[in-house]
C-alpha cells in the first residue's frame, strides 16, 4: 500500500528520499497502517481481487485472486451507548500487548536518529499541530471518522474507494450521525463524489508544502434528512477563533 500514497503531498512532506530508500519507506508505511488498524475501536475493511478479475491497469492479465488492492479504517467517536459499544473493539489483552509493541516500534523507527532514513522528523513535528482535526470544537459530538483510505494506484478508477466508503456511510445513516474526514488534495474529489462536503479548507498550509492551491480539507457526509452539522460549524467558527492560525476559508452551505 506504500504505492497508494507516494504522491500525496502530506506524505511527501513527512518523508524524504522515498525512492532512494524505498524498502525503508514501505516498511514505515506498513508499521503505520498496522498501528491504525489495531487501534482500539478501529473497524477495517479490505478490498481483495477475486480469481478472474481484471488485473492492474495497462495489463491484459487476469488476477489470480487474493490480492489486497485497497482498505479503509473507520472509527466511531462520541460518548453515547452506541459509540461506546463500537469503541470496545480491539480492547482485549492481546490487542493491548500489540499496542505496546507498536508504540515501542514507533519510538525506535521514528525517534531514534538514523534508523529511519525516510522520515523527516522536523517537518513532521512542525505540522502535526496544524493537522489536529478538532471535530468537537467544530460542533461534532457523535460521528464516524475515516482514518485511512488507500487504493492501489494500479486499481484506481474502478469504484473501489466508493465501495470501501459505502459501509461507513450506510452505518452512519442508520445511526443518524455524520461522517467526517481530514483529506489532502489527492483524496478530496473521491470523497466529494460520494456526497461529502468541504467544511474547512486550510490554505495556510501552503507555507509548508505545495498543495496545488487546493489546501488540506475537512469534509463531512450527512445522512439523508439531517443537515444541521453544517450549521453547527458556522456557530462553532465564531466561538473558536484560533490566534495561531492564519486566515483560512470556510465552505458551508
């Protein structure tokens, strides 16, 4: 899945010499994904090929089946009984031990100098505070969040992203809560195609890296008949003026 995000402006900013140290970058990406999918409350869906499916774009070969071509990681946020029930996932002893192991590996590979030649520690530390989603401050209390969404570039434009997002939007619709996501320019149009709306665009991040003047976006999907979250963001905007930020644009219907 390292191939799926190699052209993402955020990934390129956090990492350096990606192609020179491809093995290291791929291993780092896999460790990050493993940590996200095993986190408490994480709900992961994986897209695999079936035998006989069309192979990679540009190839006439058929897939033998069983190849992972995409995945999505969901998490349910909130304090309600429904949210608490989802948050109990991945909370057993074995998952706790795995979490501790992931923390140790993260420290070793990302904090010890010279171990991971691709991670740009200064850039990562510089921007991490800017990327705080802050959904609660924006008026959201109960919601589903898309943590990760990757599709192999060789299998893109086949509706896989839409298929992976379908479960979460359907579940959110059943519960009557929104879905939120923090997206770089690469993923924005994918989310908009399935009904997400941009509610905040951080254009001030251009000071760190080139987003093609697209900014980094916060988007929300609302279940049918429930459209009050966009209005909440307008009210929250007036109450949460952040002095450390430069001006940015808001998009709300």
